[in-house]
C-alpha cells in the first residue's frame, strides 16, 4: 500500500491553516514556516495559489547517505535523529518539497499523517491510499 | 525569544530621518492594559505624537501593531492594526488590514513597528527577522500598488509580505490607502498619506522565528474545536460564496444603500452589482486572509479594452460607494474603478464618496465645465468616475482640491456644497445611509476616526427593534463600540462572529492557551472601553475646539428627506440627534460637551490623560 497527501480539484484560498496544523502537530510550535507543505501565490495574474505537497516518490531516500529516510506503512518518513543535515535530499527532490527552516538543521518532510486534511476549509487536501502491484 | 507568551515580545522603531532603527522590549504593562493591535496603536500614538504635531510632518508616528492572537491557530487571526494622527481629520486615525502582515511581523519577533521621522528620499523598509534595512525606492516612486508588490516580491522573494502605497499616497491625497497581498487595504483615515509624507513607499516583512504560545497542544486542540464549530454553522456555506457584497440586496430593501451621493437609500440597479453578480460574472477565486476559513475576498477578472484586469473585490463597501453612490449599475464598471483605485492606492470608500460629491457639484453647476476642460460629468458614467479618480490621484486641476476630501473641498468650492458633503469629523461616510436608522447614525457620529461604520454596525439593530425608536440606541452603540474594536485589539477578524454567528466569547477561551493568562470576556471588553476613551482624549489633546459639534451628522441627513425608495421622506431630525448624543454621553460617563469626565478616566486607569502627559 502507498499513502500520500495530495490535492483535489478545489481552489486553495491561501489561508495556511494546513501549515499551522502541520507545524503545531510535528514541532509543537505555532509557526507556519516549519510546515511540510508550501503555499505559493501567483498574483495579480492568473490569481491562484499553488499547494506544494510531497508526492512520496522516494527520490530523497535514494540519495540519503545515512538511510535516514525509510518507508513505513507506505510512506517515506525522515528520521530526524539519524539525519546528518547534509542537504542531499533537498537538492535531489524533484518537486522542491523538502522544506528548510533556519531554526532546524534537518529538512522538514511530509509524513502523510493527514492531520491538515480536515482543517482545510476549501477541501483542497486529501490522503490518497493505493494498493501497490 | 520572548518569554511573554502570545507576543513577539519586541517593538521595532525606525527613524526615517536618521535612517536608523532600534529594538525595544514590549512593555508588559501595556500588554496587560491595552492587549495589542488597536490598543497598542492608541497608547503609543497618545504617548508619542506631540500635541498639535503636523500629521504630515516628521513628528507624526505611523504605528503598526499585531495582537496577542494574531498569527495563531484560531479562526481569522490575520489582522494588523495601523494608526497615526490622521491628515484627513486632524484627530485619531486608524485602519485595519488582513492578509498575512500581522503573522509575518510576529514571526519576525515584533508586535509593533513604529515609523517616525521623514526620509530625505523615497525609500522602502525591509524587515527580515533581525535584519532591518532602509533601501532606496526612487525607482519605485510613481509605481502602482500592484506593480510595486510584484517588483518587491521578485526582488526579495515571494515569501515576503508587502505593504505599499500607490501614487495617491505619494501625492498626499488625504484618503490614500495601503495595499497588501494584491487586494487587502488599510483604507481609512489617511494612514497611507502619512506613509507618503514619510517618503516610505513600502514595508517588506519576513519572519521565520514564530512566537511562543503558552500551551501549543491546547492551542491545537482548542483551535481545532473552534474551526469545527465554524464548519458546522450554516453561514459557513451560505455567507462565504458571496462575502461582504452578499448583503447588497438587503441594504437596498431597507432603504439604506447610499445612492448618488446619499441623495437616496435605494439603487435601482443594485442586483447587478451585488454578491451574486460578482460570483456569476467575474469571480476567479475565493481568496482569504491568514487562518481564515471563510474567505471573503472575491478575486475577480474583467476585460478592459481587450486586456485582462485583476482585482480583489469589489467588497460591499466598494459596491456601495463606487456602485450606488456614483450611480454605476454594472459590476464590471464597479470592478474597473476598484482596480484603478487600488492600483493608485486610494481608499474606495472615501474615493467613492468624494467622486460622488464632485459629480453632484457638477450637476448643480458648482463645478463648472471650465473646471473640467469642458467635460460633462454625471452620475452613472464610468468615464466621469475614472477621469475624476485619476485627476485626484495625480492632484491635477480640480483633482487637487478634491484630494483634500469633501469637507475641505466644500469649504473652497462654496455654493452650498457643504450641505451635501457627507462626512463626520472630516472623514467621508462609508456605505450606509442612516437617516432612518438612529443607531447607525449615532455610530457614524461617534466613531473615533470619523464617518466609519465598522466600530458599531448598528443598522441591523435599528431594523430589529424599530427604526423610529430612539431609546436604547445609544446603549447598543456603546456595547458595539467596545465589542467590535476588541477584535482589532486581539488581532483577529470580526466576520466569523458578525457574519457566521460564531460566538465571540470563544476567543476568551483560547486566550490562556496562547498567552498563559486567563482573562474573562468582560475584562477584555473593559480594555476596549479604556481604548475608546483614550482615542477620545487623543482628539481632545490635538483638536483645540473638540467637543459636541464634532459629533454632529452631515447636514444632508438632518435637512433633506431621502428622495426615493423604501425610506423615502425620512430624515434625521435635529431633536433626535440631540437626544441621541445626550443619551450617549451620559451612558459613557462623558460631560454634555462629549468630553470624558475625570471620574471616568480615573476609573479606566487613564489618569495620565488628565495632565496632558503622554
Ligand atoms: S488549508 Fe487548504 S485552503 Fe488553506 S492554504 Fe492549506 S490548502 Fe490552501
Ligand atoms: S472573513 Fe475576510 S477579512 Fe476576515 S479573515 Fe477571512 S478573508 Fe480576511
């Protein structure tokens, strides 16, 4: 089984509640800058927000020299204890969703916990689970 | 990081004359008595603006402040408050803005930004956590709001939050506005005019540190409950799609829609410019502020001469003041003017009011063809509205005089135009016609920045309890004047309560999780009453003849009956005005001239205002 956070066809309003839930849940901090998903606005034209989420492709795990990113229950999860903060995964991530924050040496990675999903008021986020061949 | 929970813990002071800055710890006593946001703005302005200081001079302060709840995981915590001695009125001036500025400022570790002095050359301010820099903005001077925001984001990074003035602010138009996030404005009282006078084109903020909350797990748990409550309220699905403009039909039904410079309270084309017209015809995106589950921003696209034009809004006030009040009966026309005013950096409320005033002057021959280069100006004509808007922003020709606002313009134009200059204290009245709504009229008369609705949106009360009734109206206005501005002190938006019926006291429930301090809702309201009396004392301090006459309504409301519609024939008799004010002053503990009594001031801990000390 594979599991990932993904988006629906709904339009994001830019509220960043998902980021607040994410950072509070994972870091115990009220700080959107420590979230494992990104919101980027394109204004004035065409006038939309892009929600940047981890697609669980596993490229990061392939390049990690200390095997700090491993698959657990169908999700690529970063072990912050093992991570040496070398940054290899950050540059390797094809989607630019290994997030960084000046206050923490390790990257911040989505673990598809789904906590943000019910708090997205626009129903933009969902968890996708798929059986693997 | 600060040990003061719920706060960034620091005050950033920037002296634009010297090009220097300093960082001070946030005063704990101030935090406890004035909470934050509007409370900090009022307290700091009272203390720091020297008596009678020129609003456009270096001694005036422009203060921006977040609240203790701003930036937290709770509904609509994106609000920042801004204030200065108002160049529009000479008295206390403030405005509020949503978007992401408050969160960003607190994440950088500051609750308050104080701007003082005047830069020698156009500049912009960068605040990037601890890095503070004043940079050259000569090549941004003259640029529109949207262009400035785009250019600064390209230069600094998309994750910077920008507050900028447009050309109107640079030209010191008295009703210039600050724009942020491509469509959020701090519109009223000429705060952007002060920014223009300081030659500060923009402020760009990025903060990464976050701020400490007393109990993060309690914030998460309580916040989740608050959001679930909102998701379950009918208004969550019913109000959000139309936002503030959804109320347009109702305001017309009750004959309170300012139309053609407040000549009447009913606009025949209102259905073509309201919330439904916006959603059906021009909407691109429901866009909201930080942490908002009910995004009221209606981001729109129209076509102008074959080109796409984007604008956030029109929200209700723009629909009323640019639509009904200028007689524009097509939503595309209203959105077009909205886009032009936003980009020029002009408040659409005062802007719509001033343009409508000019149109009436033209129709009555007070503004003559020789003043307009032979151009015929009339209500309902998009070209007239756009032409006046551009003249005002550039201060060209007749626009130079109109850029001073309706009070000053009427004084110079003469011809009896002061009888239809619709302002209170020199601030143009916003989008409600209250001749048959005494509570709403009193709200406008006593609002602490001048003719603005948002301190006490009492019209629903008038309609609910009887519109001819006077008793009880002052009490309700006072109650609202404490309740509504409290949101501006806490740093959160009122709309979950006002529009979606979310119980406001809930914010007191989450207060200890954020700040570590338990405060009752009544206690928080008391802080708001303190601030209301303090802003009144700001007027007393800075305006020599301040008193009752400053609270009088525009002549049009007392002298002239509403011309048509459901409220046709109604006016606000002077005797009613006197009753309302007497009642209001008495209940407030003010004397009959409208000055807070020493007893009241002492009771609220405002003794320092009695000596005139800061
Ligand atoms: S919670 Fe939803 S609407 Fe809000 S920023 Fe995240 S994805 Fe966008
Ligand atoms: S309701 Fe509107 S103003 Fe209030 S926070 Fe939401 S988007 Fe901002």
